[in-house]
């Protein structure tokens, strides 16, 4: 079955870096737009970044210039490089695969930015 598994979360100091990874299985990965979303306590889930099948990217204003999304269609993985992180980046980060009539989510990985 289709499965998305995130990894790479953890505790990082403000100004530090972290790289999230999402491994996909059970799907033709290259056919889907991939996205990273996040949800902080008491807030709605929001889009952080997305990358299409043609590698076009889109970012939330709050992360532009700091985060970079990329994909590897051979390894069936999507990545989120997080630089210059801030305490407000603290959230559970979710991987999403999206296509026509199809959407699936990973279980999430916690990112905590704190000194």
C-alpha cells in the first residue's frame, strides 16, 4: 500500500539547520506533487513548501530564503532542508503526496527549535 515515512526531525537551536526526509513506497513517485506541511500546537496545518513533477517549487512566505525542498525520483524521496531555523518553526512536519483524485500523508516528524 501507499506509504510515506518522514524522518530527520529533532531538537535544534535557533539559527541551526535540519534536513527532513520523506520516503515514499507503493506509488509511482515521479507522478505526484510532493509537499511539506506543518502543524504547531493550537494552529491549523499549513503548507511549508511543495515541488511538482517538473520540479517547480512553491514556498510559504515565512520560510522563503531559509528552507529548500527537493526530490529524488530515483530514491523516491523528498527532502526539506531547513536553515536559519526560528522558534516559530517548531511544529510537527508532515509529508504529502498529491495528484488528481489522490492525496496521502505521512505520520509526521516533530521539529523543535529551542535553546
